[in-house]
C-alpha cells in the first residue's frame, strides 16, 4: 500500500482492499489464538501484575539504572553512547561506521532503528544497510514498509513473495514452497552476514547490574548480525532496562507469549561484550547507543509516563478491531495500532499524528491484552484531550451543555426530537448504508413515567 | 565524544526531574518482587524438557554417558556428507571417545576460522552447561574452546547436556552455579530448537538463518 495521503485517506483505501482485510483477519485470529494458548497454563493476571510492577519500578529508578548499565557495560568492554534525538543517534552510528571504514551493514530486527530511520540516513552516507530478518528483508526488497512490529510481511502472500524473489533475485520461483522461499532467503543473506563490515541490532532487555544485552529471536539473524561482522552496534530506547537477571524470566515469558504465543523464542542471545583476547570469534567492538528521542519528556509527564512500560510485543495491535480492519500501513508510522496511537504523537508531535487518536472505539481490548497492563485506552483519552479541538466541536458541546443544564430546556429539546426525528430527513450515508437509523420514541421515558404515576393516583 | 556526554547529561537531568517532582520518590530499595511466577515443576522434568524440544522440531536422544559416542556416530552417519566441528569444551572432552567416531571431525583449536565454518562444515557438536525443563531450552556458553558460531552456522547442530544439569525453571538456573553470575562470557545463548520463521503467511519453516536441524543428547 502507498504511504501517500493522510491517515483518513489511507484507512479508506485499506477498508476497500478485501485481500488485505482477509490477510489481516486471518493473521490476527492466528496471533490471538496463539497468545491465548500460550497463557492458558499460567496465572496470567498475576504474571501481568508482576510484569507491570517490574516495569513501573524500573521507570521510577530509570536514571540510576541507566548509569549502572553504563558502568557495567563499560567494564565489559562495551562502548556506551547517548543520543537525545533520532538525528543524533543516526549520526553516532554513521560516525562509528566512518571511523571503521564500513561500507555495508546487516541489521537484525530493531524497531528503534526504524523509528530513527537509520537505513535512510546510512544510505544517504553511501552505506548499504540490509535487513536480515526474513520479513523485514522481504519488505525492504520490495521497497515497502513493515505493516506489523513482529511480523513485518504479514500483508504479503506466498505468491507475492515468490514473484518478488523472481523479479529481484533472478531466481525461478514458479513452484516454490514456503520452505523453498526461506531457503533462498537463507542463502542470499548468509553471504551478506559473512561479508558485512558491521552488524546492527536492537535490545529487548538490557541488564543493568551485569552490563548484558538480551535479544530474543527465532531465525538466528540476530545472532548472525551480532557475531559475524567485526563491529556490533546495539540500539536501545532508554526505557528497555531491567535491574538484574532476576526480572528476566517473568518479562521474557510475558514478551514471547504475547508476541508470538511461544513459551520461549528459539534463541535468547545474551551479549556480555566484544570478543575476549582468547575468543576465536565475535565482534572486536560492541557499541551500545542509548536513545532518548522523546522518552525523557514522556517520563516527565505523570499522565503519560506509563507509555514507557511498553515491551514492544505487538499484543495490543493483534487485539485492536481497528488495526484488524485497516492493517499497519494505513497508520503510516513506525509503530501502528494502539501503542502507535500513543507513542507517535509524543515522539513526532500531535499535529502530525493527532488524527491517529480518532481511530479508536475505546473498546479496551488493547488494555486487556497488554502484558504489562499499560492503560492504553486511558492514554488515548488523555492524549485526545490535549489535541486542538475544532471551534465547531466546542460550539456543539456548548449548545448541548446549555440545553441539558435546565430540565425545561431538556424536555423541550426532547419533544423536538420526538416530533421531527420521526419525519424523513437526510441520514448519514456511512451509518444508514448498513444499519437502520433508530427512530426516537413518541414519548420520552420521563413523560411515560409521569403518565403512569398520574394513572395510579 | 563531546556530543554523547552532553546528551547523557541532558537525558539524565530530565529523568531526575521526574523523580524530584514525584510525590513519593522511590528510595533506592532492592527489588521487592516475589519469585518469578512460573509453571509448577512437573514430576518428571526431563519428560517436559523432551516434549518441548520435540514440539520445537528438535530430535532428542537419551542415553548413558558410556553409549554417547556410539549413538553420536549413528546420528552423524545418517547425514549425507558431514564434516563435524567439535567443541573442545573440557566437559565434552571427558564424555567423547574420539576414537569411536567414524565421521571425520575437527576439534576447535587455534586454526578455527569463521569462514571455514560457513564453507566447509555441515555439522557441529557443542556442550550445553545446563537445561531448563519449563522452557525446553539449553544453555550454551561461548569460550575459546566453544566459539559462538559453532551452534549457529552449520546446518546440523548437536548439543549435549547432562540430565543432572536440567533445572525446572529459568529462575532456578539463574540461582545455580551453572549461571555465570560473576563471570559473564562475551556471549551465551539459550537454545530451544532449530532456527525457524513464520514470516511467510504465518507458515512455519525451519532453517531460516541458524541451524536447520537440532539434535539434543541427554546423558544420564
């Protein structure tokens, strides 16, 4: 789908795309069922509360934990850098690349790297940055954008991917199965891993007291990107820290079960530093870039701070009835779905992303699915209140308030609706196309009640 | 360097502002969380361990330590052409009868080369220090004797774990002597199966970027 136009326009297009809707319905059903099954053997509510407590406690102690993380990472030989903005973060990575004459980079899945638009920045500096996660690789090959934070190519069919490989890689994929296509991706990307000058990854959890970086994955591309090239740069939002390994079992359980319905991912990769003098492989340099990009401002805001509790599992969008119908591209943002509605206006401004807040029926499914109990509907409501409200909307509410402040005005207005509402008049097409518009009753409830009371006496 | 220091100061200053503004600032207390919540340990943890690995498409072989080399050879001989890179982990060296192996193998030594692994080795043998039955995963630590790429690059990866080193939960492993609390290696990994992806139409496929096959030996 094209990213042109605004959110409303893209949503309209998405709603008319029956193939897309079918893909997303199927995918969301699949992911919801996997999560349900994965949590069926655990005391889910206790675990969610535990996760919520851990994350809230981390946010309260964030500056100390980050300082401790920096100290321990440095002791382990990891070079720690700090970046206030997306631009600064990109520049830091580009400078590391420049200092080491890096020409090509392989990247493991990292949402924060997409948030800061690292690939575009590096490309402008003449550095190729190749996505190595299968889904991200497919999307990048096509020149498109991911439509889901965990399953980036969820919008693409097997046939679509086969055609893409055939066109871009000049390989015959006429009767290719899913296994064959994965085999093609494996072969192509192996060459890239072994020849890359630098590997970039995200961080799922950084362990403050040990200076360790934890990454979860199923494919092995994260391990490849952080093992094969001589330099590894890990990008991390400043909120992704845990005090110690003791918090890891619960957080891991919540993350993997919420994201893909797995008890654990194929690999939990724990990076304790660059290669030691007697190690036979591993990168010579490991860099950790701590990225702010609006997070410390979120942290300062007591009404919105819990945005930072997010562990980027994707459960909220998997359960969102709006996301299910319009898919990820319609949002046009790095983070779509409920978490996107909350995070994007805070990172890139209300003016740019305020309209996303309209795409919510406040059904609460996201808040119930969130493994760390972020009150997403509450955050959406609070952000809505901060939006610029059009004058006409304020006027309508003022009229309503005036009408309903006095009983006689309320009764008179209800009478008007009862009389005129039953007459034919132009009804909103969007509503009346598939629904019968309700008719107001002849008498209001209070009138009926009064009548009955009079009858009794 | 200058920019990152300035950024650091600014970020920490903003974060501290929140703490000063908070009504009840949290003291520097230790974590007061209760033990991590996990599935109750089943009667036979090894059974659960095997079940989870098997569900994840790993092949699990249980045998005694004395039979290990023989059974290993059977697995290796099933492969079409297999050159094996064998970890030189001290515990593995005690278990492996090198003379019994018919498949050509190479022990990790100073000639170990990452490119060689990509080009010439189809299988590898590593020692897993421990396992976790609740998760069906194995702890593989990197070291000079057991490089990171060993359990990552070849198509077939064979892991060996002692049954007595299988813990019921990740929390139990973290509290044990098998977890390197004070001496974290440059890399360790918990492995629960062969590499996989469901990125194409949510259809599971194995051998994405890591090993396509995982064989786990549990030795009693």
